[in-house]
């Protein structure tokens, strides 16, 4: 197909007209394979080619052509604009443009423009230099790289600030991350609490991680720019920021003359969580892009600090409530040595549904108790707190164990009905009366709880026959009552069902049971009450072998003898007995 063949085609409809004259085949077997190139068609007129200088003038690159002696023979109009020092007829080296003296490619700044240079050898030892203005493309590439660096920095900030849940660690991390990307010195000031403001400072170190320190200032001593930032406004008097920060001692190693600084509030829930002061040395000014980066960084830092402060406030509330719900150690009483052990089912909460305690009676002696509320965790712990508060109030008006337990039953019923909860409890409640010989008389009342054990001076273990109905189920429950006498050195042991119902052993599902508990404490009659309670907890946990368990509570009270002193001993724990103790049901 020739040029004449396509002249009749319409480029708009995609069709090609068929030539009127028949066309010969493009090649034949008889034609030689190495045929000469065809002649130029009549429309390829060499006289129509524009002048060389006219073509070169529209090149994106400027051209400088030198002869073999280095004398400039041609300078295109583009080259004249980019390197006006180069003139025709003069030696190229005289132009005083250093990159033109070499032979390799180069990129340099000249008259405020970014130029790219490449050299091409020509015939007869001539040489052509191509000069291109790449200012715009380099600026776009630099802007893209800068934006990518900002995005990566903010992504890293979001990742690293998502972990600290303590305000101090979060604040230190914010100051550390700000250096050196957005500042040579960064100071974070938290909103004042109780008239004092804490601050953290990070200082850029050469080729080392930023050094971070902290301090406290009275709220009245904060610089005016910091107070403005804490009010939620960026200070406008930027000239005074460096001086104010220097007077506060926050800019060590930074020359104040020529330095620049910015203050940006850190967003909080209702008011700023703090402010961030960033400062740079002379020559590193904050342009609009830098300020936007500081603000974006401050927004992420404010969110992290707000989260950490909210977590701290919630943790303080939780710790306070937990402390109020933890079992309280029994109050000291004449002639009584107390021993306790407590292990909640959920160790992370530290609280559960088991409880114990004691209160001193006005006429001498003590009222003591150990119980178990239905359920586990926080809800059960709240119920135990309510029961303990009721006992704390009721024992002042009623000291007889049976009647006191019935009063407690009525209070528990009223509370559960008011809150729509079906809570109930088991409990052993008793009153101690000391004797002159060092012994104790225990008056016990039972509300559906496991029977106590008594460790006699002879080494025998007795099961106290104490029964009764659950507390908080019916308005008038049947309460079991009994009296136990403890000679000096004898101990009464109260425990929750977390001990006897602990599942473990070889198969992992066998209950510890009452028999194993009796065997574990047999021969331990000379143990002090704290050691006995600890032993019961230890053998129970050994049986569990770190498995799941219910709340475990143990309360031991020992008749300490005359003058309230327990006998000293070096008694080893004996081997468990196999015979059944007196009073234990078959």
C-alpha cells in the first residue's frame, strides 16, 4: 500500500477505500531478497524541512555545541536563557559554569533554577551539551517525597501512640516522637491538675536517640504562650515564643537568636489535654507544610493522651472500688489469733463472692463471719460489700448470732428485691468470748454453709455439727446454732466451698472433698492460725494444679492462751492421717 492508496480513506469512520487500479503482490519468489529501499515519494520535498535553528529553538533542552578546541560554535535560544554566561566564539571553560567543564552528566542549581546537564560526543572531536530545566519536575518529586515522608511519620506516630495507656508514658512518647522530624527541641505540657503542670522535654542528640526528661511547674509559673495554648488557641506572637521557652529553661543547647518555635494545643474531650511546643535551630523555619504536619501530629498526640487519661481515671475508680470490696483482715481481739487466706476465681479482678471479717464487741469479745455469695466476679463482689456493710451496722444493735443472721437475711432480701436480683448467700457467723485461762467460747450460727472444723490440742480434728438454710431466699429461714469451747492452743477453721469443691487430681475433675481437707489439717494443731490458713490454701491450689476454680476463702481463729500470746513452736507438718475424725459423716 502506497501513500496514494490511503489518500482516499476517511480516518473518521475507520474504513479504507479500495484503489481503482489493481496492485501487485508485495513480493514474489522471483524478486531478490536484498532489494534496494524505494525512492522518496514525490511529496517528501527536502526543501520543505525547516531551518535547523528554528527546530532547535523549540526543544525542551538547550544545546551548546563546541568544536575540538572547546570553542562554542552554537548556542540555542533555550541554552541562552538557562546559561547566559555561554557565548558563541568564546571558550566554554571561560563561562565559569563548573559542570560544563566535565564530561559526565550533572544536576545543579543555577540562577535559582534546577538544571540537568548531559554531554554527547560528536564527529571531528566536537561535543554537544544538552541543558534541561528540571525545576518543576524536581519540585513535584520533592513535594511527593515530602508528603510520603509525612504520611509515613504520621502512620508511625499513630501506631506507637496506640500502645501506652498511662499518661506519663504516653506524654514521654509524644515528646520523643516529635524529635527530630518536627523539632530540634519539643516540650509537652499537660493541663494543670491541683495547681501544678507536668512537662516532658525531648532534645535532639547527634546520631543518638532523643534525650527525654520531665519536671513540674506551678500553674501560675507557666509561660503566657503555654497558657494561651491551654485555652485552645495558637499564640500569634511568635517572636516571643523562643524567649518565653528559654526563660522557662526548656531550650538547652539551642541558640535563641535565629531560632523559631510554634505552640499547638493537643485536643482533649472538653478542653485541650495539653500543649506542644516545638522549636528549631536557625535555618530550619516552619513553613505552612511544617505547621500542618505539627497540627496533625498534635491531633494524634491529643487523642492518645486523652485515651490514656480516661484509662487512668477509670483505673483509679476501679482500684478504689476494688479496695472497698476486698476482704478486710479481722480486727484484733483479746485471746484470739486470726489467720486468713483468700484467692478469687478471677485473679485479675482481685475480688470475688467470698468474704470474711470480724468486729469488736463493746462488752468484750468479737463477732466474726465467713460467707459465700452466689455468682462470681464483680457482681458477686458488690453483694459481698453490701453484706459486710450490713453486718457492720447490725452487730451494734444485735450481738446474738442467730438473731443477727436473721436480721441480715431480711436486709439481703430487701436489697435483692429492690434491684431485681436473685442473690443468696451461705454464711457462718459467730461470737467469741474469752476466758481467764486463755480459752474461748464460740457461739456459732449457720446459714447453709459448710460446717467448721476444730483442731484439738490432742491432734484430733472435729467437725462442728452446724446446719441451717440459705440466707436471702425466704423471709424466716431456719438458722442452726451451736456452742464450741476452745482450750488454749486449739483452733476453729472456717472455709468456703472453693476448698472442698476444687477439682483436680490425676484425672483433673475429682473434687478435693471434706476428707482430704481433714487429712490435710490433721496434726497441724500446733500451727499458728496464719500458717494453718496458708496451708489450707496451698494444698487446695496444689490439688487444682493451676486449673480453674471457685473463690477460695479461709478464716482460722486460735485460742492464743493467757495474755494473748501464742505458744512458739518448730513443728513440722505431719503426714496425713487415714482414719476418719470424730463427727465426720460416713
